C-alpha cells in the first residue's frame, strides 16, 4: 500500500487499533483515525498501518 492510497473515510487497521481515517497529513505522513466503537481519535504513522485488506477489531472472534 502506498501513502497516496490512504483517503478520508477509509477503514484501516494499525498497531494502535482500527478505525476510520479522518485526516491525512502528507508532510509528516501521519494518519488521524477515529475509533469505530467509541469515536476516540488517535494518530498513527503510515508505517504503523497494517496492510491486511480486512480490518479487524479486538472484539472480533475467529472460528
């Protein structure tokens, strides 16, 4: 995945959790995300984004 592929409204997973992209700062390669469950905002560096095409929450269970 390239940095330019990230856009507002996209669902992403990261080492800090998963959420919806709310803002992208190209100068610092920082992505601001909103948590899906409680709307808390957090920031991650582009390198922390998980390239898995499926976003999983911590609450998800696997069968």
